[in-house]
């Protein structure tokens, strides 16, 4: 009986830990962006400038018509000269959460869907 209760408790704790890990994190997204994207994109207000023609993260986040699906598609199937960085869907969600923190344009729809809904990548649109 005691072993069954302990096993149930451990299983519940494991489920909780997995659910917590699956939540998008702006902090993890920023760390990924700094590690993977900062060579070309201006990730934050670090004072350096992005190369001509390459969007800053703030600009990408506030672009009218920008969507999580579009960003996810670009990250999963990058265009030239963007390198193929091979990131997971959860890492894309973290980057989207970070981009959401950079949003200042009230006319742009949120990138992160309420309720933790994750878009499927790549989209067919």
C-alpha cells in the first residue's frame, strides 16, 4: 500500500515537472537568441547594430502581420543566408516568449497564444 502511494506521488511529481519544463520561457528564449542569433540580429539593446537589411529582434517582434507560425516556419526551414540552427519546437516557443517581451506595437497580435497552445510547425500556409 505504501509503495503504491509513493509511486503515485512520484508519477504526479514527474508529470508536474514535465509540464513546468514545457512552459515557454522568455529567459530561455533570450539565452537561445543571444547564443544562436546575435551574430547577425540585434537581440537586445546591447549598443551594437545589426547588419544592413537584417531585422532586429525588436523589429521582428513588432512587424505588422508577424505571427508565431511565420517565425516558427523561418526557424524550422531557414532562408539563405540564415543558417539552419536545428532547434526544437520547445526552443522556438521560448524564442517566441522572448520576442513577446519586446512587443511595443499595440496593433500587432500576440505571438504567444493564451492557454499554452502551441502552433504546429511547419504550417501549411
